[in-house]
């Protein structure tokens, strides 16, 4: 998400008749006909159900003037991450600017949303993280956090190498989301979205606020963390976080 789109205010889903001659010979056919009809009905019902699921509408508060927010299938998601719009911050400022919570956990679910800002469409992803350890913030072990993130498109849909694009269900990591209150508002095309309407937490950007234990090893934005240049495992990042926040 472009950083200028999110403002911190106060400063910043509605022949049926057939001749019955030769009944004995026709019974198997009739059973097949009814069976096929049932299968068609079930299939149609399933398609309607899944269509409704993926187009579930998220209710918005009166504080949001965006037209709608819908759950969509990942195949519809497009990504528009612009690294050049990220605010330059030092390692220390990454922890102090937004005062993020810092937790270790596992991604248990990912949903994707389409936001309609008066005709302009934006995509985002909502990540559920089951917390296994807390280094900083008012969060409890065992708690589930719903975190808004930059859109995560299907693998192969983009060449974007952003950290957030590697997030998968079942992946463990250390995450640094910020807690939303009523003052966090996304403004675009003369419409607004109170971010708390869609998630309780969010990543300020999809690069610097998460450390992922991927099949190819530890992944994070190394340039943002000079103190972690030689770190190769999530446990090492955890040790560093514990030392930092125990001081």
C-alpha cells in the first residue's frame, strides 16, 4: 500500500411427462436420470455456495465511506507494492515510529479482500496469526491476531519479491503489526476506510515488519536491520528480540 494512502488522523455480501410403456426396461434409465439430476443440483448448489463465500461482504461502520469490502478468491488479487514510497527509517525507528507489537506465531489462515473506493479497486490480504510467544505489546500467548497486509497474489502471478508475498498458511514467523484504533483511516478517491473495520492490526508495509521461516530459509528485509546481518534462523531473531525488549 502506498504510504500516503493511510493517514493517522489528528495530525496526520436468487417431455417432464414421459410415456410409461415398457416400464421394466425404463426403470434403470429413470434411476440414472434422477441420479444425474441430483448430481447437477448438488454441483449447482456447491458453485452458488462457494460463489457466496468468496463474495462475502464485510460490514463497515458509519465512519467508513468506501462503497464496499468483499472477500475474494486469491486468483483475483493483484499486487501494487511500491518500495519507493516506504518511509525511510532506522532500525530503532522501526520499533518506535508506530510502536508495533512484536510476537512469534504461525499463520493459520489468509483471506483476501477487494475494496471499492468509489469505483477505484484495491486489494489487501487479512492474515490470521496464532501467537506462540510475545516479546512486546499487550498480546497474550494463544491469542489470534487478524492483521491487514499488502495484497498477496497467487504464486507466479507477479515477479514482486516483497517479503509479504512469501507468506503462506502454516508458516511460522516473527511479526511486528501495529494496533489499529479509530484514528487509522485509508483515504482514496474521496472515500474513506476505517482500518479497524477490517482488522485489529496491520503491517505498516510488507517488507520490514515480518521475519519468515520459509522453505528456503529465514527471510526478512536485511537492509533494514543492520544488527541482524549474520542471522540465519528464526530462533536467532527471537534471541535478539528478547534481549532488546528485556533492557
